[in-house]
C-alpha cells in the first residue's frame, strides 16, 4: 500500500494536531497486530489505532468498532500497566522514516511522573510496535527480533532502541536544484523515470514515482531519453513542488476507486489513472483509511481467527471426499455381481464333467446367446460343491454391499454438503461470536473435540442474524451459520413468512417477514438478491433462488444437514417454489 514516508508525514501531522494533550482512558488489543488506545482528547473522545499488520501498518484515528478477545493478550496487559492514565505529549516522525514516535507522560509504580515512548515501525513485514522507557530502553514489543532473525538489529526487552538501518538512498529534501539536475544528467538515458526516482531518493513510494513520471512524460512508464529536456524539467519541477507541499503540510487525502472498489490512496491528486478510475477526496487521512481498509481488514481478521476452523473442516471434507471415491469404486465393482451367480450355475450344471482338484473349468456358457465357452477359475483345495457355493456367496455379498454402499454414499454426500456449507458460513462470520457459534456447532455434530477444560462450564456463544429492511418496509433476516438458519426457519419465522435459498448452491437461509400479508414483488426480489449475495454464487451473473412459505419447509433426519421444500399444496399467490 502507498503509505510511504511522505504520506506518513501528513498522517503524523494530522494526529499530532488532534491528539496533543489527550489522555489514555483504555487500551485494547483486538487483533494480533493492532492496538487501540481510547483517548480523552480536547475535541472529544477518540480511538487511536496503531496497526503493525505486515500488509497495512499505520497509525490513525478510527471510528470502526472492533471486537476484542475475551482475555487481553500479554502485550495489551503490559501497555495497560505502563500507559493507563498517561498523557500524549507529541507525535512525531523521524525524517523520511516510516516510523512514528508517540511521547507520553505516565505514572510509574511509585506514582512518579515518567516519560514513555510508543514507537510504531510501519515497514511491511518488519512492522512492529515497541514500548520504550524514559532512557530509551525497550520494555517490550509486539514482535521480538533476536540475533537469529536479524544480525544487524535486535529488538528485545532491555536493549536500547535503535532506528531501523537507513536505505542507501538520497534525501531529496536536502538537495538543491543544481544537485538534482546533476543526478538526472548522470542517470542512464534508457531508464524509466519512475524507476530512477524510486532507486535514487528515499521516502517516495512507487505510486508517487509513477505519478511524477506521468505528469512529466505523459505516461507512467516514460523513459528519460524520450522525455527530452522539457520533460526532464517538468519532472524536477514536479519533485520540488511535491516536497514543498510536504514541508508546508499541504496534503490532499484522496482515494482511488475502480468499479466502485478501493484501489489506492495518496496524499496528492492522481492523474495516472485517467478516466479509468474515480478520485474521492477526504477531509482527513483517518477517515480515508477507515473506509479503505474496513472490508479487507475485517475479512483478514475473520480469516486469521477462523484458521483453525477452516483447517479442521477442510481436512474433514478431504477425508470424506477420498472415502466417497473409494466407495464409488467398490460400488462399481458390485454392479457386475450377476456374473458371479452365473458362474455358480455353470459349475453346478457341470458336476458330472469335473474332477476334484481342478484349477479351471472350461464349459459352455449357456447364458451366452451364441453358446460360447467360458473359463471359470476354481480353488483346487475346495470340493466342487464348495466352489459353486463360493461364487453364490460372493454374489450375495456384492448384492448386500451395493445396498449398504448406496446408503453410506448418500449419507456421505449429505455430510459433504454440510461441510461445504460450514466453510461458506465461516466466510460470512462477522466476529468472534459468529466463529464461536460455528465452533460449537462442529463440536455438537462431532467434527471437533470438546476441550476437556470446558466441560460443564462452557458458555455458549450467541449472535444475531443479519437484519435488513426492504423498500416496502418489510423485515428481512439472513442467517450467518447453520445455528442461525435453524433459529430463523424453525423458531422466529411464522408459517406465512417467505423462506428463500439458492438452488443447488451453498448459501444461507433468508426469511422475508410478511406480517401476515402477501409480499410485494419488490421485497421478494430484494430478499432473493440477499440470498444470492450471501452464497457461493455471489460473483456469478445469474443465481437461481428458491422461495416458498415457511410452512412448506421441512428438515428431515440428522440435524444441520439438508432442508427440503415439500409443499402439500400450491400457495394461492404463487407456485410453491419459484426460481429468481
């Protein structure tokens, strides 16, 4: 993501102005790589997010709710011990470093005022959040880096903190126009302008380099030799103008959207995308970052917390798939069992021509319309009657196997559908409560073992289905897992309410609450759209959706398996099941 040193400087300037003098009220750690400080600031209560996520590290004010774990992690407890009630003195950024230093004043164990520093290193996979004491020693950090992980710089409790090693690049803010011109004249003529900027100067992201190249040469991949003297002059003018805006804290937070989806963001208006993208300005960086990362971070957070569930369900599904494949091969072998009975008949009819100890019987196959001979293997150690009985026994065994395999495979396919639906439900989970419900469901159905410590004192998680309102004012409920599906269809929905589900596609239950009236077509369509969206077919151009009154929906046999629409009669307003 394009959070380079220059963009970070704008963000730090914004935070320093808003949070200087703010007091820390509470500290949370909702995720493995993020800490939230609840602050009492001069302008009101705010929340400061410090994210050390390798994919999108950043500091920002946030208004998005985040679900906290039941028990705070150790690093969170440490921060509470040293920073609770503390006051933010300043927020600063070392020059052209992707590092944010938060100076705080807090109370130690004796009640004396001491200075602390909270350092956020926003450097991709090396991102970290570090707590320092007044002398600059490391109290603790999110990620400890020992000598085996890095020989150049260790980050461990008790060591003095050192800034990350600087890159072998020039500081563009320390160079005058003449020096910039000499560097450009010495650059390889065949080099691309954006790559030259990125390799020569620190603090610039690839996005900003492409923007400067596009403004100077008309293309993001413009080469220096093709730009000419005028293009080179525009390139240096653009670089100087950019640096001047940064030094004077003139920033324009803007988000780039393509097909309505966030693509990039920057601190200056972008021209490189042309008409292919939309530009949305924001009053603050924090508001931009909230909207930019909201969906992707939530999905990533759920994916991290649900990794154990995904792994367990996927392993169970793979085992079941292999079992079904083996059963299918066995079932195919039983289909030729008629020949076993025929062999027994042929042996029985040829007792007079057989001798004990024969290994093969060559006789006329009276089941063959052309009367050809057939060679039947025999067991020399068995009598003639025993050889015939052996073939009859194998025939009956194959007959029974076919019946049992058919039953087992039908049950296995139902379990496979169930496991696939659970995987889909995990993607719909919105928080830890939803995941806990799915985990409890898998324990109840035997796919997960119940932890021994939880026996007898386990609290069952409960979350609510998603709620929507149609344009006509009718309530629409969407289940996020099988437990909620059961709750919606069996308990909350009335007999006259409408049940919707994707046809032959794994999805969730959708209930349109009709309030005893005939639903309007618009509400039906909107409910069908929700059923299609919250299913595996959400990216398809056309998704068939079944709907019927709840009184016609039945759930046979084993719990949490398959639901069936079995209407005894056609509703007066529509066929029992329609496709949308």
